[in-house]
């Protein structure tokens, strides 16, 4: 089934999302990373859509979604949780699995915990964190702050693609066609005719106005659902000491958390090859079997 490009009004903003699969099938929310768009999930959504309805939103300030009118207040996990709760309501979603890359995983964590958005409490069936954890490495966060707030501009789309191939090399293997699509689905043209990544540079205010927004152990500790952390083997964002702690506390202490290292990737695995699909599918199937038991 071909995907549909759709829009919903969430927290007073137009939010774009791709809608894959049978509308009556179990739902998977697939949420992208900090400076990316929902189209990063195309390969995974294509694969999962034979069994699931897969919803891939563009976060506020990214892709085809509106930009925030109050960046310092709204580019933060608490507001993103409000967007997610409104999206559930708009689409009539009762419960869903959540697959989140980087920032998308943090949004999923706070949504599942229900501390920011009680409307979502008990409605996230399982949580897959793609190179995300309740605590992130300070050096990597500093690197992200440095590049995200000042996106580069190029004369041509091909130059932008070359830039993406360099900075997102840690994603692992992508085909030439996938690199081209990644570029074309996350580009906008500036008034002077140059091209730049398709996001609001002000979203970096999350790191200045909400300095500890990604320190979310309290949310993680509240989880009582299956959690799988896919750590990129060479990740500089998710440290092994942190994943070990994830297995000792919260859902880990309740026997509900797993950590799997994904070879050949850093931050973050692209979830675009059969080995990645298998990890996701096995986790979702196990979560459903646990519910049914």
C-alpha cells in the first residue's frame, strides 16, 4: 500500500506526517531525530507496513511541519509530548508501539512515562530507542549544538548531498538512491537561492533554554513496558556505561529492557537494511506476545 502524505493540527500547529499501511492495523509511531524529518523512516515503514499502520511525523520546526512561534518555550520534550498526544487524538489512535531515532526516542520515553502528558499514560505498548538513552554524552551534545544552530547553505542540491553523506556517515550503509532521497526530502531553498537542511535553526534553543532536557532518567525509571535500545557500535552519543545502567534500573530492573549493539554504525543506525528490520520486528513481536500471555 502506498503511503499518504497528511496533515493534522496539533497544539495549534500544522504537523505533517506520512501514513503507511492499513488504517485498521496495529499502529507503530516512527519518530525521527533532531535535525531530520519523518521521511528518514521510509525504508522501515515500507517494510513494517505489511503488518502495521506506520505513522511518521515531522516534528514542529522540521520538514513540512510549521515552525514554532515561541522557540524558547516550545522546542522541548514537554511540548513535543503535547504534539504527540494531540496527534493520537486527531488520528484516533488508542495504543501504539513507538520507534524513535535519537530525539524521537527521547520523545517516546517521556510520552510513555506520561509525566509531561498524562493523556498518553498506558498508551505506548513498547519503546524502541534507536541510539538514544536517558542520559547522553556531554561531548556529543556539544557537537550537536555546534552544528544544528547554524545549518550550512550550498549553491546546489548535489553539494548538500555531499555534505549529508559526510555528516551522516555514521548512519551506516545507504544506497545512492537513499542518499539522494534523504537529501531531497530534507532540503529547502533560501531567499538568495541557496539550499539548506529543512529545519528551523531556532530549534537549537532546546539546548540553551532547556539545558537538561535530555536528562530523563526519572521518565525512564517510570516505564513498565518493553524497551529495546539499539546502540550504534561506534556511537559517541550513547555511552556503554549508560546502557549498562539502563539494564539495572527502571524497566531494566523489571526484566523489560534490552540493549543490542548495531555493528557498522555510529549515531544513529539508519534502520534501512534487513538486519535492522529483523531487530525491530522481533522486538515488536515479542512485545505483542508478552501482552497476549
